C-alpha cells in the first residue's frame, strides 16, 4: 500500500528538502522501516537504539497511541513530529 510520510525538519534536510516521501507498507513500522531505507542517515532521527521512536506521529491528522503495529491503508498520511521538551 502506498502511504505518504510528511517529514519533520531534520528528516527533510536529509531527504534533499523534500517534505513528503511515499513508501509502501501495511503498518506504521513497515512504513518507517521503508523510510529509513530511502533516506540514508535517517535511522537515528526515527528510532532509538532500543527500536522505540525518537519522534511522535499523526495518522491522517489524528493523534493516536504510538503503536508501531497500527495498520495503514492506501493513501494514508503519516506526519512525523519532533519531540520538543524544555522548561
């Protein structure tokens, strides 16, 4: 299935300033794995060493539980958001 991923700024820079990458996959995890294959050097911006996410995502503009096994469907959109903290 074709899914569009809207990139955050660090990933956009690695992707040659492209805002959207199209990938195939049936789950969020498969789509993110395909993304890191397409953009060299992006893995550390997507996954921690333990395989957990370094970022948040929206699926079709909806905040959902950060479940990597969440199914995706043809023409879905993932938006990758940087985690920001401060005080």
